[in-house]
């Protein structure tokens, strides 16, 4: 294995969180990184937690029993689907959910006002290797999300699983409600704010 790759991987794992909320979007949880997070969903299909700072919402998706190889996150406004973001070995966004998907259009890396860690794919000795993270960690600009009435649905890959399990792609009322006012505000450096 390439020594530069190993050094880069080690530095990523040991790095301290750099966002103002104290969250490093690398798919691995550091001590205290998600302290004070609100659990939006906890079930056999996975767990979703949330934090925010003055500018961004942070989501963490974990899954028990299966590796995280990718997910589509649908965001709704009230009863309407607004957009979908995709995370696997690449990031993409699909704002036109009624037309061509990012898979058909080949639109990758054109995400706006959000980012997330990816699933690492590399080649060694002529074989493709995959390093699945322990979590998918998302960062959204608060302005990208509806101020009220936001709803979320995750479609996890391999095996395909919906979160929440009863979610229907066409019925946002079965998606997870996201009340931004309920999400804890973090101070710079990652400490929970004393203000509510």
C-alpha cells in the first residue's frame, strides 16, 4: 500500500474537528464531537442525529448490522419533495425529482450549500478496495433548508433500506420531521450553547 495514502488516512483519523460546531466530516466520531445532539430517529434501520451552529445544520447517519456504502437523502418542504442529495464514493444533488436523475445525467460533484463525507474507494494490487465509514456526516447551509415544515427521508444502499422504515417516496408526511428550532445550537469550538 502507498505510504502517502496511509499517512493521509492516519492524519484524517487523528485530525481534530475544524468546523465551528466542532464536527469533522470524515465519517468517524471523535470524543465529544456529537455531544448534545438531538436524535431525530432511532430504529433497527439506523439512527439520525442533528446539531447546528449559526450557519449550518449537521446530520449524522449511523447504521447497525450493515456497512454504510451510500445513501440518498430526500428533503421535503411540507408535502412537496424539494431536493435529493446522494452520498457514496461521490456526492451529487438532484433538484428536479420529476425528471432525469443524477445517475442518468451523470451530474456529480455539483452540490451547492451542502457537503458530506464519502465512502473511500481505492485500487491496490489491481483490486478495488472500499473503506466504509462508521457514519455519514452531512453539513447543510441553514439557508438551503426550509425554515419550517422540513421533512427528511433516507434511502440507504446495499441492502436498500428506508429510514424511517414506513417512509414513502411520494408521501412526505411519513418522513422524519425536522424542526430547526429544536436542534441545539453549538458555540465555536463545539461546546453546546447555554442559550436556547
